[in-house]
C-alpha cells in the first residue's frame, strides 16, 4: 500500500510532527485566543491545527469546512452538521432543539453512515439564522469546551450578505472568551481582506500564526521512514532532491513521493532518476490544467512566468531580464506580475516571486 497521503487532512503515522509549532498553537488555544493561521497553500496548516487541538485535554474539536459556501443557508447547514458530529444521540437532539427555527431533520452521513442533522435551506435565509447557529455553539460551550475551526473561511465572502454575516459572526465570537476560534484559508489575499482591512469586522480580531516550510531535517527523517514503510529505501541526498523540487511544501512533497513510490517496485532503492519519473507522472495528471492556465496568459505574462521559472534568472526588473525575455519595459513586467498574483499563479514572499504550484514551475521550465 502506498504510504503517502496528500490532498486531505493527515494524522498519526501519516503526519510529520512539528513539535514547536504545535506547542505554540496549543498554548494559544488553551488560553482561549482566537487565531488566524497564515501560510502558503498545501503547507499542512489544517493537519497541524487538527493534530494540535486533538492532542489537548479538555478541549473538543469542532471542525467546519466552509469550502464553497454560497449562501447563509450553506453556512448554517455546514456549522450545524459539523456540530452534530461532536456528540452522541442526546447531543444531536439538543443541537436540533437549539436550532429548531431552521427546521432541522435527522439524516445519515453519506461517508460514515452516522446520524447527523441537516437544516432547511429555505428556513436559513438571513443573518438571524447565523446568529442562531452561533448561539447554539455558545450553549454547547457552556457544558463542553470547544475549539471551533473554520476552514476555507475566505469563502464566506461569496455569500451575498457577506458583510452582514461577518459582522454577525464577530459580534457573537467576541462574547465567547473561553471558546477559541481558529480561522484557516487557502486564498491569502481574501483572508487579508477579512483580517487585515480596517473596514472589516474581523480587523485585528485574531492573532496571526504563521506556518511556513517544514524543517528539512524533520521532513527528511519522516520521508525516509515512510518509504521504508512502503518497502522502499532512499538516501538523504535523494530526499533533498524531492524537497527542492516540491519547494519544501508539505502537500506537494507527499504528492511527489506518492508518484515516485508508484513508479518503483518492492525493495527498490529510490534514485534521482526515479524522482524524475515521479515528476513526469505528476505532469501526466496535471498537464491539462497546466496547459489551460498557460494558454490563457498574454505573451508578456508568459515571458515573465518563463523567467521566474528559470532557477538562474536575474532580477525581475533588471535590464537583463527585459532583454532576455523580450519585454519592452518595466511597466509591462509590473502589470504582468500583478495579474499573475491576482490569478494565484504566483505570490510574493520576502521580495521574491514564487509559484503557487512548484510542479507548474517545473512544467514551465521544461517548455
């Protein structure tokens, strides 16, 4: 069985522990502090949060995935369903009683077969419904201490009444000082709109907690162990090749390891050539999306992207860069960079322009 997991929340032996980050986050949670977890995509933020909260005594995890919420009804349905999973039958019945105006009905979870609760989307139509589900959390928290995790929180902005919903959430959360809330999101600019804009109800409402690239030594030891569990062996130098190719991003590292494991056999010693084959397997899976993304770029955007993909590229605003990639002026480069950032193809970090997807960078580099 392939020992590598990605694209989901991982735990146990599939999780590469980050003791110091877990300690720091755990202290914030225990003190009741609200936290917004920041960091690049696929950095293992959700797994870190879930692993941390589950390790704390006396605190129960209430995890709500807000991905693709488009209405107040979507929001209420997801919160109520997630809350219902936190207890036994009596807890479900109390949850239903607390949101009775939303016309709750008992259903069966399609994935687990466990009983849960759904609400009538027609009944959950306005901001008062949001207030009702938050009051439900407050009522439960009086008897059982929760840490509430709102994942993909930026998708709340897609609700037509987003401003009112955010204001309502903030007004309720501030009166729950013993219930820590953790906010995660995969779209950095939209999360900044919520937590860094003075116009937002959530401005300065949570401590920023950064999750950056995992320590090389810890990840190296973890990967060697996982390959061993999958009846393969690998040396530290070859692991270094994987880490560099995947830009030290946890989810991408796991994906490249997964494909590398697939292209090799039992008892095999993984080489740099095997990693290259694993990367080609990633390209085969994602080439359609890569071709589509690249095909939508203007000539200048494509040239800038090719320049950024070159590991030896000169400074992006230099005359040499302009000459090498056939770009007329610095203004064109600046405009292209803004568009590439807006479209989440690249992002700026400490003065550098980095690819959101390191495999797309490798694909562009080979064109």
